[in-house]
C-alpha cells in the first residue's frame, strides 16, 4: 500500500499542474469568468478534482492569476522609473496598467475590480492602488495633479478602461483615457468632485 501512495501524490501533483495550466490559458483567453467545468475538462480532470485542490474559483484565481497580475504591476512600476516628474510617473503607471488590461483578459478582469474575494489577487490590486496613491501625492505636492483626486479615482479609471476593453472599443478607449488624464490636471478642476 505504501508503494501506491507516492504514485497518487505524483498523480495529484500532475493534476494540480494540469489544472493550473488549463486555468492560466483559459483565463488569459477568456477572462476570469471562464466556467470551472470547462477548465477541468481542458485539464482532463473532474470539476471535483479542481474544487478538491483549489477550493473553488477564488482559490484557483489566487493560485494562477496572482503571479500574472503581480508581474504586470511590477512592469507598470518599472515604467515609471524613466520619468523625471511626478505627472509623467503617474501617467506612465496608469497607462501601463491600462495597456496590460487591453492585452490580457485575466489582467483586465483583475484590475476592473472583478472577483475581489480572491485574497491574494485583491492584495496585488490594493498594492498597486497604494503605489498610485504615492504617485498622486507627489503630483499634488508639485501642483501637476488636481488636489481632489484620490487613489479610488485611479481605481475607477481601471474599471472604465476594463469595460471599454471588454466592449472592444480600441480607438474609443484611447480617446476616453486621454480625456481622463486631462481631467486629472489642476486646470480641469472647475468644480469640486462630488463626494
């Protein structure tokens, strides 16, 4: 009996890896709402096996998408390093996140605040908004960003961008982002933002 237990553990490890790969492929192709039964079928396992190893969608998202999201956020942070002024750093960061959303449905769903009950994935989003808050504070301190903009507003930009990506609005998305960037500037503050 002990000779078969290691084999089952090896089978379980293979099943876990098959599910992870199938989920990564499906989420990147179709977004985070991909049905779990389709992922299990693609992995060649039962949906029960998926639930047994990952506990459901949130566990699978944390296991599979968190690494992708963290990598894209790290790239967005790196995109700010070449900018010399706070405004340029903020624009570089937001633009990099928005382009990441346009390039990958899983990242798009992550940053348009879907499936926020996956704790590790939510932590990546929260860290990115904390970084955006630091960029905003620097821009507000030097007068290049309007004083009433908050990190939550940046989160809303990601949500709007995500909706436009899902709608397939390429040129419209670029135009709306340009308008939103203009709205962040002090000259755009004609009236206080509503609470």
